[in-house]
């Protein structure tokens, strides 16, 4: 199946991996799915209020998620097409398996935090700042890297050593 590499990546944070699995199986409770179930709700996206909320819109075409993903792309220093980040990652060939796993972790974290912000905005009617979400993504990914003890071993191979040091000093987690 197409989504198998996501489940094979053992470095993913489990709740991010589970969200990817739900998304791949079409089981996320987006507005379009709730309307099909017979719920009487408005179908507009809580993050942009422009289009009806579908999984494709939420993760690929929503203004909030596109800006977030484009900022993360700059952070990773990898050219990822914003419209199809998940498909790009599945087809991407990289010399370093470690780098591919870390990029996969970052993309999965983006999807998870877009879903998190969407749910929070649904309850509190306030959309979180992109900067706060970006800092949470960075914190989650680097914490996971620390927890699986690959940071020191692969830091030289990633060419992100200076960026990681700078981010650790700059981060303000809210």
C-alpha cells in the first residue's frame, strides 16, 4: 500500500504515525465526513474559512498549512512541493536513510500539528500563531531525535549542526 513507508518509519512519534494512518484510511473526522454522517454542522475550514474542510484541503491547500509547510521546508533545506508533501516523501530517493527518516518525522509532525491547531480552533475559536506551531514542531522532532539517541551519532551527516544549536538557543516554547 502507498502509506506503508510511513508505518515502517520507526522514528515517527506514535501519535503522528497514528494520524497519518487515519488520514491514509480516510478516517479523520473532518467536516465533510461529519456531514456525510448526518451531523448538522457548517462545512467551512476553521483555519482559513475559505473552503469546505476536507482532509485534502486541511493538509494540502489550506493557507495555514501551506505557510507552515513552506516555513518547515526552509528549515529542512530540502525542496518539497507544498501541494503534495506526503506523496513527494514517499517517492523521494535520498542517499541517507537517516535524512529521509528525519524528513518523514518533520512532515508527519506538520500534519499532526495542523490537525492539533484545527481541533483547538474548533473548541476555542482561536487559531494559534504559526510561529508557536513551528516551534512546537521543532521541539517535538528534536526531542524525538534525542530520545532515540541518534543526535550525536548522525549530527555530522545531517549538515544541520549549526541550525540545531541555534534553534535550541532561540526556542521559546509556549
